[in-house]
């Protein structure tokens, strides 16, 4: 489940960053909307594809 949460958080951050930049002039054009959508999809794909760091071994 953590793998999905990490990807969702990355997608939200990428989309938000893209939309904040797009809203600088008060409107979002079609091209800016497509850019935001692509940023979300790229963040989802890249973050989901990269495995989490394995947990260190525990000592007894």
C-alpha cells in the first residue's frame, strides 16, 4: 500500500506545482491543463516504477 501512497503524493505535488505556475495569470489555458495532466501521469509512473529502499536487517 505504501508504494501507491508514495506515487499518489508525488502526483499531487507535481500537479499542484504545475497548476500554481499556470494560475500565475489567473487562468489555465488548454496547453497548461495538458501540461499539468502530463506532470501528474509522469509522477505517477516514475514514482510507482522505482522500488522502495529495502528495510535494513534487524539484529537480535
